[in-house]
């Protein structure tokens, strides 16, 4: 006894763990693979996220084209020009707006973002053009740069002409990239860059035109841009201007992609949790097979802690190896992300490695393997030699308390790790609760299924069918583990498809109704009748003729906008104070609106206190309610209004909607322009009408909603493809867990197969038994996951998207049969060797 204890040093424990683990490594290698896969997913996404953040920070000047810029939506006054002069003067300036472009001699028109540039813009980075010298010569030679995609779509070549308003310019070359372009907006209105001096000649800067003025600056080396922003921002706000630094822009851009990365991280984390479920199941079966070894060690004098440490060291070693392999795999995997996200990223990403993420990956393998293996490992502490030798079991109160403590530690770990991913306790708690609910429902389904079979066993079925059902609830069955692994993977994939289909279906429903699919903007007063006649002559209906009056908030409840800006305690949203509102007037609600509170006033004649209707989001941001007074500045004229009603507005509807609506009888004589909508039958009709309108009315901008819907659908498909790529890790992890479970259960079921063959069962019968068993498991797990995703899809449609839920057929027609068949193939492939080998040979292998 003393001799044994004298050798019980840590090195002896390591040697014992190595010798025992080496002999049993084949049984656990697949479960280590599931940990590798989960860690690879987390490391890849985390490392890519950090790399993207660093790239955005490093390239922020190139993305903006300057150290900072001052922008506004009207021409700067003397005071603002004086401030810019005090900053050293702008080194480049730009005026931009959306307009239609025609191409003389070519068929087709295009909605473009016209960018009139003067000076050496960009101050950082470059205009990338084809040919390259076009970026340097277009201003001097009075030429235009047109988006490369538009050039390709319309078969344009350098030397062709573009007509923007009243100006016709030769095209110098294709514009490949330009700082300040938004990827999504560029898909709808691609950029067209022209010299600043031609903007006035175009005749497109008119009443109601949404114009943006930008002035670009470089900063001296010692200038603190954050401090500059703090000092200048209040003064610029008072002049309805804004200062953007390259650092603040990169922070906003980083946050935009950070949310997307957080979601992908959760998908990867779920894959990791699935691997941990597999580890816990594998260790449970593994430890049961080691009871005799534990008993022998205890008979020789080993304490319960020593036997516990031997197997704990084995699991920690597996976790460390899994962490190393998973981290290496993840670092290689992240190299794929710039390729997968090429169309979604605003910049070219140069990949590098984060030491912090590498260390997290290495430690994560050890920690999660040990944590999720503790439940079955605790059993070795409370097994006496006699119990182990007789393979008896009994409950132990201390064991129950220890297991409860381990479950608490697992819950705390998941909560803390999800908080590290999301940086928000509410979302973290919601995620953990969602995981627990999902896993609990799937586990409950598996247990109920086993109980239902046991209680209602079909004794009149044939032998293979009966035996396959009995295998689902036999000792050491894999029903629970496989239903969890398969169900969660199917749940993730199905939910993603349902979510994408909800968004696309909502857009499709709007497109199929009598909603307009073409909107004409900036129709000037006096043009509307001629424009409507042109539309009707082309065979298309005029659906709406909406008057638009531009105005700004002057006072809210007697307090001027400047007073509110200076009040640090005010919680009125700044956009309300700075925004130039497009307002309409009418006598009734439209189909995208619903009266939430108050009384709708259709028409008034008293201009002293005008009753208006506001949207609920305006009421919330402006902190106004029924009866509150708001004054508006309508191009120098102050109009006093009172809030008489609040509306909910469905902003997702593809039609003009408004935050503020006046009654009839007040704004008819105010300076205004019109928005006219129509519905064209097809792409040819749309192209023909656009061609006619651009030739006759060059000031009008035309939005083809069918094109926008296509852009949205393409974007959703790209995002969905990427998310599905990450969700594939959950499915693949489930398959790895399945492989490991089947392989481990194969060693447990050898005696059963041998006994069946000894009793006369043919190989075909045993094969049929296994095929049916794995069919049940695959079908149950996949259907459970799909039906859970139906519930989540309904909740998303109801709570988040506020629309009808129409499930996709993909999970039922493709996912269900594919995963079920895969489970059967894996199960049968792993069992073939047992079926084909002679019984005596199998028994010898098992005893060995």
C-alpha cells in the first residue's frame, strides 16, 4: 500500500493516464474532432472579426478619402465658410444627389448617384478607374467616370457619352471604386463622377432636390480629431451641418459588421456546444467501460481522487490537443472569409492573426472538454471496488450535489462566454435561455419517444422492426445524444431558411399587390400633368400624385431647436432637430398606415394652429404626444401646428410614407414638388417609360422598385449563404458526434450482434435492424429540429417582422430526407465490420 502511494506523484498519474488513454484513443478520437470543429469555427470568426476591425481602422482615411469632412444638405452660408477657412480651407469639395442618367446613342437609362467633385479628391486612397489615367484627367478634360457595372450592363466604352440633366459629357473611363460609396446604395444608384463645375449647368439643383454638400480636409499631425469634433459639433449643428472624422466613420462601420459577426459567433458557439454534448456522452460510455480498471486500481490502494485524476488528465489532454488542432484549423479557415464576404465588405481585408484569439482557442479546448466531462467523471469518485466489479449502481446524495454544482458551472460558463461574444447581458441571457429551452425540448422529445415506444410496443411487428425499436431505449442507447445533435443542426438551418423566406415573401407580397413598382421623384410644380399624360400614353396607370413640401422643425413646445441643442438634459433625438422633413397633405389615411391615437383631421382652413398627424417613431424621438405644439419653418415661413393624431407606419412597404402629414387646405400654395407613382407590367415597359421620361423631363429621378427588390434579394441570398456556411459547422459537428456515438456504441453492441448471429439471425436481418434504428433516429432528430424552427419562424414573423409566416418547403423536401439518409449511411457503414466478421473473431477483439 505504501509503495503504491509513494508512486502516486503527478508524473505517475500522467503515465497512467497516457497508457490507459493510448489503448482507448480510437474510441474518443471522433469526439475530439467535434471539439476541433467547434473551436475552429469560433477561432475563425473571432480572428476574422478582429482582423476586419483592424483593417477598418487602418484604412478609415482611405474609405472616407480625408481626415475629416464637413457635410450639409444645403449650400454653406458665410458663417460656415468662415469656420472652414479657419480650419485651413477645404482641399476638396463635392456636391452629390440622385438623378437619372441617359446615354445618347445607347438604349437604356440608369438611376445614378451624381458626384460633382472639385479638388484633389480623394486626399487618401485613390479613384480606381479603367483606364487608370482617367482618374487624373477627367476634371481637367471635362469628362465623366461611370460605374464599371453600369458600363458593362449597357455595353458602354470610354468615349461614349452620358447625359445628366442638361449636361452631356464624354465618358473618360469605368469607375471601379471610389471612397464614400455605400455598397448597398451603389447597387441601387451606382456612382457617376463629374467635374463640380458642371453641376449648375445640369439644372438638377431645384426645389425639393435632396442635395448633399461635402467638404474634405486633412488634419495637422498633432490635431486631436475627437477633441475637434467635440468643439465644432455644437456650432455646426446650429448651422445644420455635421463634422465626420475618419475615426468616427470607421467606428460606425465596425459596429455595423460587428453585429453580423456576433450572430455568426453564436452559430459557431452552438457548434462547439454540440461537440461538448458529444464529449459528455462519449465519456459517459467510456467511463462505464473503465469500471473494472477503476476497481482494480482501488483494490491496489489508489484513492478515489487518484483514479479521478487519471481520467481527468486524459480528458484534459484530449481538450488541449483539440484546442491546438481547432485553433490551427480556425486560422486557416479565416483565410476563406474575405472570399466569402467579398461582395459584403467595404474594403480589401489583409489577414493577420490575433494572439489573444489563439490563446482563447487553446484554453477553450481544455476548459470545455473538462467541464462537460465532469458529470460522467464524478461517477468514479463514488464507486466502491465491489460495486465496480459487480457492475452495480446506486444513487449517491453527494454525487447528486456535485453534479448540480457542475451544471451550475456549465450554465455560468455559457452565460459568460456568450456575453464575451455579444457584450450585452440581456442578449446573453436570452441566448442561454434559448439554448436551454431548445436542448430541453429536444431532450424531452427524445425521452417521450422512448417512453411511448416502451409503453406502446408493437409486439405484433416482425422481428427486425421490433428489435430496432427496442434498441432505441436499451441500456447505453444513443437516442438522446443523436436527437440533440441532429435536432439542433436541423433547427439552425431551417430557422435560417424560414427567416430569409419571411423577408423575401414580404417583398414579393408587396410587389404582387396594387402597390406601385416605379416612383418618380422631383417632379416640379407645373410638370405633373404632362408627366401623368406621358405615363398614360405608354399604357401605364398613374397610381399616386403626392405633393411634397420641405420644412424643418423650428420649435417644440415653445423651445427653439437651438435651445434644445444647448440643453444637455434634453433627450430629444438629434435627427429630429437636424432633419429636413418631406411632408405631404391629404384628407385620408393610406393602406400602409393605421391610426394609433387621437383624431384624424381631413381638412382645415384656419392657418393659426394647424392639426397634424405624426408617425409613432417621430412622436417617440421628438418626445411629443397628443396636444403638444410644434412649429415648422417652411422656407422662411413659420407654421404653428398641434399634434392631433399618431399613426403607425409600415415603412417596409415599397411606397412613399411620411413622418408628418398635414390636412388639406393649408399647404397647397407652399413651394412644393410632386412624387408620382405607377405600376409597369414588365422590364421592357419599364425601360421604355424611363427612356421617354428622361428625354422629356431630365430633372426627374426614377426609382424602379423591381430593381431594388432584386438587389435586396441578392443581398439576402449572399448573407443567407454565408450564414448557412457557418450553420454547416453545426450540422457537421452533429455528424461528427453521430460518427463518434455510433462508433462508441459499436463496441458496446458487439456482444448483442454476436448473440443474435449465434441464435441464428442472418446478416441481412441485423442490417435491417440497424437501418431501421438509424432511420428512426435521423427522422426523429430532423423532424424535431424542423418543427422547432417552425415555432421560431412564426415568432420571428409575429414579433420582429410583423408579417404573415409562409414556411419554406426546403427543410421538408431536402433537409429532412438528406439528414435522415446520412444518419442511416453513417450508422450502417460503422456497423458493417461487426456484421461481416465471424462471431469468435469479434469476441476475441472485444475481450482484447
